């Protein structure tokens, strides 16, 4: 009997070894919405340093055959044995250090290559940074809560920011107003995330109150910068589907109420939803499944509902950026016409890319509205859902993503006769001083037409270290000669 057990165990291990050694390896994970590690290029230098063998090991463990099936089975098992405490089922997933600047946008960029890979990893998961200008910052992304069960389950990003954070965001808006003066209206919108409205009381201790941070930002705005209070507007409609359950973004309906409040503050016309056609992508599972690795999210797909304006003609002009594997801008294309609303089939996880298709571009929408008002929206991916509600409100709508803009902002505003600038970013990014500094850089940077590979911080450190080592050697030689 013992020999039989040993034989069975040996057979199982031999089978696993055979599968892992001979079956085709995975190259893309729909489950995690990312390309998997590829086999590294060989070089004698990489072999000598140990880098090659390390990368081979990473490739081997990251691209195993049937990766997604095995992970799904594991997650199903974890979900089956998960304990439910009280009437509300709650699961907490600790932060794993995700930062959109480094990894969160990978699938989004690749979404331009294929709809299947157009499933966003949005920038709402940007972390806060220690050592804010006030010295009060905490890590803003403090984990993910999974609440509810069945088809009502919802994933919520935990907010760890303090009530004194976000000052850099207010200062950016103030600086833009100071730069452009009375010729341009400047508005500050801070978009809260779903946890502010849907966190169960028994889990409230896990998250900080976002309204305190938003109030702090508003209090630091100059008197001539207009705050757009979408926190209250969204709260008045929290019983509606204003946030997605399986994605970190708000739902297009939430963006509608925010756009309505902005139009009120900006004193421009605005149309109600009866001027729009309702469109639906069914079976949508968004970014929070990949971030939380919780199978309950995958098992609770939702409808992605968006609204297309009726009775108004508009033209959309895009200027695309090309980016390298590290997401640095390497070039800029020629302007071309395209649709504002992209179609995604049922079951696609890329449905949030309905608006403009991707982020690595400058967008200009010219509408039939003739009131001399031209708005520039400076946004993260939350802001993508706003422009489609403003075609009745502005003569032109320009959209710039914080991560991709290589022109000089002062020249751009002047050349395009911009009359209104709206900062529209979610609270995680508004809390992030590094994110805000990019907006300040736009004001002084030169227009780029030739692009060089950007060096990473690690490369710059190595260069500085190398220069120091060379200087030390030269000093030693000089001392020896003398």
C-alpha cells in the first residue's frame, strides 16, 4: 500500500513537471488584465551579474500553463471557505503597494492594441506620499474592502488620507488662476470614491472620511478659484447607480451629476438625461477584480450604462502620444478625426474606455453650441466620463490627461482661446503632491517635438554615483602625482 501511495504521488509530480516543461506557456492574463513576463534576452553581462537567471526565474513562475484557470480555482476555494461575520459580509484586502504610475496603466495602454486588452487599470489606485508639503500625508490607498454578497457585492478602495491633506492640489489651481488671470475661469473638482457612500458602518474604522480632505482643499483655494462641490451632488443620488461595483471608477451616471454641478457653477446651459440615448454593456467586470484578487467580484458582473447625446453635432480631433514600455512619451502623432464613444461588446472589461478610447492623447471636441466658451478639462481617468455631458454647454471641449502632455500650457490655452479650466481628479490623485506637481510643470515646460528616452530615477542615481566614482579616482591620481 505504501508503494502505491508513493507511486501515485510520484506520478502526480511527474505529470505536473511534464505540463510545466512542455505545454505552451501563458503570455497574457485576462484575469489580471496584464501581459505576463516574457523570456529575457541573453547577454554575457546579464548572465555574469545574475540578472539573466533572475529574470528566467520570474518568467518561469509568472507564465505557467493554465495560469488563469489555476488562479481561478484557488480563488473559488478561498471564497467558499470565507467566513461571514454578521448580516453584512465584509472582506478586507490589504494594500499591496499598487501605484498607477508604475503599473496601474499597463492594460489601459495595451487596450489600444486590442479590445480584449483594453481593460483599464485606472489611476484611482495611486498612493499618497509620506512627507506632504504639510508633513501630514498618509498612504492614501490603504487597501480594498469587499462588501455584500452575490450579485450585490461591491469593491471599495479604502482611503487613508488625513483631513489636512490635498493642499498641493489647491495650490495648483491657485497657480493656474494667477497665471491666466481674469481671462480664464478656473474650477477645482475633487471626485470622491465609492467607499464614502457605501461603506458599512461596521467597517467605517478602516477608512478615513474623504469629505474632511475635500473641505480642506476647498478652504485653501483662492477666492477667485471656483470650487465644484460634487461631493454633495453625488451624495444626493447615492441610492442610484452612480458608482461601479466592480471597478474603481464612478459610473457614467455619477459623472452626469458632477457635470451638472459644474455647469451650474460655470453658468452654462445643461441638458437633462432625456436628451441622451442610454447604452448598455452587459456582463462588465472592472479593475477591482484584478486589484483585489477576490473571486466574488468576478462572479458578480454588472451593467455598464452610459449616455450618448442626441440632437447635437460635434467633431472629435485626437492627437495621440506614443509611449514606450515604461510609459514615457516617445512621440506625438498628427491630429485625426475619430469617435468620442467607442463600442465595447458585452462581457468586455474595457468598457470604461468607451470615452475617448484611451488616455495617451489630447482631445478636442468642437460642438454646435455657440457661446464663446471653451473648456479645458485637466483630468485623470475619472474625468473621461465628464466631457460627453458638456457638448450642449461649451463651444469646444478640450481634454488633457495629467500623465501625457508635452506642450506648454500657457501657449496651449492662448492658442485655443480657452475660457475655462476645470481640474477634475479623484481624491487619491488630488491628495498626491507628486501628481499635482505635474500640473505645475505644464506651465513652464517647452513644447516638445523631439523625444528622447527618459531615464529612470535608478539610472540617474547610477549616473550620479558613476560621476562621483570617476571624480574620486581622478582626485586620487592627482594626489598620487603630486
